[in-house]
């Protein structure tokens, strides 16, 4: 979606450098439409965002819960509208897309650990989300070191280890368990994550 927006803006501003005989906005619409149809791109339309009725709109107060997540959702749209009202529409679109990308990254960056005891009495933590330097402190605090059984498995099947700081966080977790004479097994790392973990020095922990 963001690439389509960027491509549209590029056509709108660069096409006039070739010729002004045809409105660049019309060219952009035709090109992006043909591109999306030919490549069968899964793009959202206005109809996908809600039901379109033929009745006139009426004034009402939106029924939403005021929370940090709601404010983060509204921020990109509010910023885009503010920029459009005081400056240029293209700048407003770019600002809105940029903020939407940042909000998306912020949401997807959340790391979670779901812990449960398996049939053998071992504690299994199933990790989901991206693990990188910004998540280190939060990630280390997700584990119940003192109360967990003697055998612990950390399953990264739904996660990805992005950098050396993330590996250091895993190392710290393993060391904390080892200080309590508990065994930790790191499992289900994808190939990129496993390669990074092995490079930093945790090869002995990635048996499967």
C-alpha cells in the first residue's frame, strides 16, 4: 500500500518534467490502476473500510475508548489533515504515510511470551514478535525465573531475532536460569535468527 502511494506521488511530480500536455494526476490514476489489476494486488478500497450508504451523514459523537492505542491510530490521519490544511496536499500524504509506517512498526515490535507447563513438567515459553535492541529490558522481564521448574524451553517459532542486542538478551536470560541451576533450551529459531545466534556465540543452545 505504501509503495503504491509513493509511486503515485512520484508520477504526479515527475511526469510534468516530461510533458504537461496530460494532467499528471490522471496519468498516475491510470498507471496505478493498470498496475494493481495486472499484478492482482490486494489493496484496500473505500468499500473495504466500511459500508457505503446513500443516506446523508448526521452529526454524532464517535463511540470509542480513549486510550494510547486509539491516539496512536488517529495520529497519522490527524497529522496528514493538519499539514494539508496549512501547507501542501502531497506533503500531507507523505506525512500521513510516514506516521502510519511508524505506528505499524511500533505495534509489530511488541514482544510477548506465553508460558505453559508441558506434560513432562517443563515450562515452555512461546515467544511472538520481533526481538531487537529496543525490546531487551522488557523481554528479560517476561520470565518467572524463581518459580519456573528446573527445565525451561524458550520457543521462538513465532518470533525473529534481529540483532546482537537481542542475542545478548537471550544470553542474559539463560545465565539467570543457570544461576538457579535450571536448564534452558532454545528452540524453533528460523534460519536467519539461528545464524545470528551462532555467530554471537550461543550455538550450544540451539539444538533444534
